[in-house]
C-alpha cells in the first residue's frame, strides 16, 4: 500500500500554527518569570478594600463626610487591625479613619487630583503600602488612599496572567483557523488553476501551454519546465508529422507508376503483384489520412443517409468483384455536425475491413446519432476488441492490411467528440458502431 503524499496545505497551515503557539507560549512564560522575579517577596495592598471603604462613607447636610460602621467595614478592620484610609471628594474635603502615616499627610487637599496608584514598601512590615483609587460612594465620587489587607503580587499576577494567556491563545487559534486557510487558499489559487489546465492537456491538441499568471514564484520553475517539455513534444511531433506526410507524398508517384506497369505486364507472375501494389497504395493513403487529421477543418451539417448511400454506391463494384453484397438500412435519419471527408473515410475503412475480414454480406445501418457496419464473418474475440484500434495491430500476422485502418477510424471519431465500439453480431460476425455526440 503506497504512502499518502504529503499535503502542502497542511505544511503551510498546521505547522506554522504550532510554531506560533509554541513561540507565544514561550514568550508569555518568559514575561511571567520576569514579573515574578521583579515582584517576589513584596506585599501589596489589595485594591478591593477601596470599594468597601467607599460604601461606608456618607455625607451630611452641611457637606461634612463621616464613616458609618457597615458590616463589611467591620470585617475588614477585624482582618486588618492596622487599617487606615483617607477619602477625599472633588472639592478637597476629606474624611479619615485610623492612624495615617506622616509621609501621607501632604496628600491632603491634592488627593482628588490622582486616579490610580499602587504604593509599596521596600521592606517589612509594609506599613506604608497603600493603594489609591477613585470610587463612587453614597457621598459621591471619592478618591481613596488606603492601607489594608496585604497580598503578594506573585499569586495574583500568576492567576491574571494565566487567564490572559488562555484568552490570547484562544483568540489567536480562532483567527489562525479562519484567516490562515483563507490566505493559503488564495496563495495556492494559481496552483489549482495550473492543475486544472494540466488536466486538459490532450494528445490531439497542439500548442497547449500552462499559464504563468498568479503562479507562486516557487512553483514558476516547475510550470516553465512543463511548458518547455510541451514545446519540445510539439516540435518532435511536428517533425514526425512532416516526415510522414513527405514520405507518403513521395511514395504516391512511384506506387502509381508501379501499378500501371504491373497492370499492363504480359507475365502472369508480374500481374499477381497487383495486390501488393494495392496494399502499398492503401498504406500511403492511410498515412496521408493520419496527417490530414491535424489540419483544422470547418464543421458543417452532414447528412448521414446521403453519406452512407454514396459510400455504398462507390464500393458496390468492389463488393461485386469479391462476390460480396452490401445492404443499407435507415433506422433513423439524422444530420450531424462534423467534417464530411474524414467521416466518409471512416465508413469506407469499416466497409473495406468488413469485406476483407468478414463474411459475405455487409449491412450498414444509419442510427440517427451515428451508424454501424455489420458483417457475418467469424467475429473478433473479446480480448482483441480494444487492441485492434492500436496502430499496426492485426488479428492475423500475415494479413494483407497495414493495421492503420481502425486506428484511423478511432482518431477521426474522437476528434468529432464521438466514440467507436466493437460488438458481437446477433448471429455471427462483428458490429462496429460509431456514435457522435448531439450538438
């Protein structure tokens, strides 16, 4: 069982995402270690105490502020006996609780100009650690400077940092899963187009090249290499085509002269070479037919009934001389779009093939979308029905045919977008069916 080929999209999407996540995790871990190092063994005042303090402050009618004993404030004082604070409104009026350290005495009257601050001591017992925050209280908007319950920032920072890291990683994953595949698909759009164009390369089409528009620069050398191969194949095919055409044309004249001399010879042995000369002439014409297939022709309406009738009339003398008969059956008359000349040669080759290898009676049926030629000979074995269309393949090694007739038939039919198949006759013999696409 062959291994599955590697996916370029997987390499461009999954691996970069894994590297991004690993890099991000590393950077966040380093930042966390630095903060933990800077904040280790240092106590900070918890910021939550300012909200409790704010709810305990009320204002009297004369504008004075006092502290009322609320259950939350009582619990806070019980947890921190050294609790103290200063609360100041926007006009500089303040209220205090506890023993405010002397270093903070000068804050009076200017505290309301501050918004947020976290103050810490250099050494235990951290009596000067305090927090400044603005809060909304029953007495209005206040700025509170307070010292209360202490906590080490390392734990708080670790929890907050972990939550932040998880949020960043989740957002990055969602963005990467949506944006990265979209970017990769757009980047590989040129590659997908090239693959579609390569799938349309056909042996019967010359001059085909892969487009270089929007192809990634990394893929461009491969595209140019393929185009160079196609160019060399076209050049080689063109040289071969010119050689076959030239050889066939050059052979026609000496073959015609040879036929005249053989037919007019007095010796019976010389005249017996007529069949071999005919074989050479037929081979030259079939080579020319193969060369003509590459010449673009205009498509026109072809009346199959007229075409079949004309071919049968032209071949009737040959059949009579060989003690054979031909019958034309019109099942469904139809006009198709194509090139009448090559289609006529297809039918001629099939009838001649039936005469040479079939029985004594040949039937040509017009089926509407195509036609079929039936003979009452010995038939073609099933295992040979595909191989007989190969060039120079013959059922009998010593057959007088060149082995190009059925190959020519298949090429002409395929150029018209149709298909040719070999079936067994109802009783004995072979049916060669040619079907064209409706256009």
